C-alpha cells in the first residue's frame, strides 16, 4: 500500500522562539520564525515554491517532537528528517556538513568547502547557506568568516550573533 504524501505546517518552540515548520511525509522542508512571517504568508510562499497547499495542524507528529527535543538539548538530532531533495547536490552537501557542527561551536565557510571537497568554493558555500530553507534546524548560523566575525544570515547578522551567544551559554550550562 502506497502512503499518500501530506503537506502540513505546525508550530514549534525552539530556543524560546516560535517557529513555523512545514513538513511532508518525507521530513521538514521549510521553517520561518512566527514573529517574522504570518501563517498566511508562509503558506503562500510554500505554494509558490512547491506547488502544494499546506494544511495547519494543531500538534506535531510524535517523531518530529522527539527530534526537536533532541535538537534543543544537543544542537543536532539524528531523528529529524529533512526534505531537501529539490535542491542541488552541492547545497545538500553543504547543509549536511553544517548540520554536524556541535552546539556551541562554529566553523568557517572555507572549512565547510574543504569538508565537501570543494576547497575553493567558500563563496558558493555562503550562497548555499543563504538558500537554506530550514535555517535554524540546519544550523547555518554556526558558520562564520575566517576572521571570526559572524558574516551574513538569512534573518540578519544581529540575530546570528544572538543565536551563537545563546548556544554558547546553553553549551556551558548543558
């Protein structure tokens, strides 16, 4: 029996912020901060990007909740599945590498480039991170410039700095 795909949006709390999570039968495909994007606008963006209508659900599936809880504690979750197959293999490699940066730590664009066997592709790594559809859970904010400065972030460099500071404190206390 074939499982019919579904397209849902739920609300989660991650790092004391409410986050819209769009997910399918294959995994999380997009996220936006509730303070920044309304549900109506998020649904419209998803429809334009995927061609699918997403339905609001009142609660997240148990496996997704468990994965989020693990991510909150550890900064990474083997239980979270991401549906990013529509993106290039380069972008997927960058995001996979980025997902393995431990909570409270950072790496550089050039180190990510080397990790994925594209040592001269630092700018392309930056572009891939900028296109990340799940920018908190695939923690592109943990990638900084070689000089240690924050660099760019989809939600602004100030938020990136705040996230990094919050994660350093969580890591010290954890």
